[in-house]
């Protein structure tokens, strides 16, 4: 009986430690399942190589999934949702896993990632991809092999908005 009480107390403390200051549990990334489909294309995430994105709005249970980081940043950059409405926005750290299959558990906060733009890697549905990394050294190694340059979250958001308003598709992302 004491053991059960100790386990229950441990679980209660663990959940309490996840409070996000609003009385709820802090948002965390999840792994896509066989039903997770890209917001724009409606296709299964498993059908696409390269980094993915996921977005959770406050008060929502269902996530918005994106088959590419470029698509995820485009969605956020279109002002369809304000920063205040976002409970969590994550991208795959491409310093883990492979291009064909990003590693399970590789999700990092989008606003804390470093991004490589202008590489020769393409997004799943064509066009230039934006490649996120947690560590600068891994981003630099990627650039050595595939080209590009490193920018932070604020700069990548500006680049995506510029590309959306530019006359040439992906022009600002080169």
C-alpha cells in the first residue's frame, strides 16, 4: 500500500512539474502516427523524406502536421495564427536521424532552432527546403555537404514572408 501511495505521489509531482503557468499541462511534441497527414497536401507524413513540422494551438487537442519545415513556417508566416494562439511549434532536428527518416524524439522548439536555407535539399513537394538544427556544428557539417547558410528563427520567418510576397517562387530562400 505504501508503494502504491509513493507511485501516486510521484506521478502527481511529475504532472504538477509540467504546468505551463496557465493551470494546464505544458505542451510537448508528439510523434506522428499512421493518421498524421500534412496540412497542405493531406498526404501521410511517412510518405515524405526530410524534416517535418507540428503546430499545436492553445486549447486544441489535434495538431497541425506539415510534411516540410518550409510548409510549417509558411503557415505561421501567413498570419493565419498569432504567436499568442500557439501552444507549441516544433521541427525535426536534422542533426539526428537521416534525411529519409528523421529520428524519433528529434523534435525541437521551432523558435530555438538554427535553420539552413539555400542548400540543395528540396522539400517533399518540390522547392527549396528549410533545414532545422539544434547544434551549430551539425548545421555547419550539413552546409559543407549540401551548401546553404545558417539563420535563426526570426530571420527565417522574415525570409519566408519575403518569399511569399516575392514575384519568384522561393526567391528569398536562396
